C-alpha cells in the first residue's frame, strides 16, 4: 500500500497535486508517475509531514542514504527514489541540490544475464499455450520486454513486412523489430478471435480502449476502432471512472509471468528463467548467429551500445570454449 500523506500536511497534499501536474506536463509514463508519487509520499512521511520546501537538505540525504544502508535496497530501487526526489526538487519546486554529492549510493553490482539454451527455450515454449505462448514467442523471437508485448496494438503488427512497431518503449522511444514467422499463424488466429470479441463489445456499448497522450481528444472515435485495440486484450472489461467508458485493458503481465514460471519448473530448467530471460536469450543467440552489435542495439532499443555489449560476455566463446587443464591431464 502507498504511504499515507501525513494528516497535518495540507501543504503536502498541495505539493502532491503540484507534482502530479508536473509529471503529466512532461508526459512521463503512468508507471513512472505512480512510482515517483509513491516515493515522494514516503519522503513526506519520513519528514513528518513538513512541506518539502522546508525540509533541510540533510533530511533528503538521510532518506536516500537510509535506503541503501538500513533498508538494503538494490541500486536500481535507490536510483528510482533519487530520480523521483530530484524531479520533485528540480522540476516541481525549482530548487537546487548541490549537497546531494554526500549521498551514500547503493553500489550497483555487475551481473551477467541469465540465458537459456535453444533446447531449454523449446522445452519451455512447448509447455505454454494460448496468449502466454504467443507473448513468450515474441519475447524470444522479437526481443521485446514483457510490458512492450502486452501493450502491442493491432496497428503495430505488420504481418506483410514481418516486423513489429514498438511504441513508447523504455525511455519513451519507438523502434522496429522483427516479427518471427514462427508465431504468425497462431497470431493471426488469435487476432481473429480478438476481433470477434471486439465486435461483441461494440454491440453491447463497450469496445473502448485507453489511448496514449491526447489522442482521445484529437481522435475521439479511435478508442473504438479495431487498429487501436490491444493485440492481447484482457478477459474482462472495466468502466473508466473519468469517462464512464467500458474499456478493455491489455493482458496483465503477471498472467504471463506465472505461466512462464510454471512452464520452466515443469521443464526442469535449472536456472532462474523469467520472462526477461527470453529477451536475454534473443540477444545472445543473435550474436551467436553473427548479427552485428549495432543492429542488435537497434532491435533491443538500447540508447548506449555498452548496454548491448553485456551479451558478448555470455557467448560460447568464453569459458565454454576453453579446455580445462584437468580434462587434458586425466583425459590423456
């Protein structure tokens, strides 16, 4: 549950409203807005309800340092909290923060990505079915992140060109990636079922879908049009509290996560195989097949090629390509 706003903090409530306006003005994603608001709420509770304009710099430093030293959070969690509070001070309050140099930062460990072999991937995919199998096929076959797959819209699936358009991926960037032929027959059948469901929704007065940005105002009829519907719609509709429209959300990512976890266990995979493991495997196997690093960077949507280069460390040219001296000694 999100941290409460202190009861005596009317100024804190006003500050949260100010923060919400600033987040929407800069078109940050809904997930980022929720995450930033949650961290600011926790910070206000930590500050005992005092308006952030009056909080001393030491309070912010203690809060962020405490996450690393006392709470033991990982580096990405602390960095998200830091980004949220920097946004609060810099973008919402217009204040400086030179004293943040004294912050104790959580050390970010270097981890190699978990990669499954092709045989292990086949074993997991063979134990999936329905929408979860299709999504997993896109995670491995297209290198998508899980939420990118769940948020695909019909118009962004280009069957004739064997490609997908990923809209507003990480960093709010669009990119193109490959649409594997392996999934296309099942994907076409799935889309036909989704279209029939959409037609039923339309006849019942529903059939709406959430549109990005200000498109709901620019294209008021688009919310019920087939091209804007989710490729993987949820099984149930909901009524939007603001508009009153009966909408379908996209398939929730936890559905796929649970299915993949159960399939990996059933296949006896001796690794921590998650949905993101499919993306790691996509990158590693493409490099093994000779894809150049710059092309892979574009397919994955990485801003910096150094992020992509991590996969060069897990190719079968490292330890697995070296003959151990004990094999030479005892094998002769």
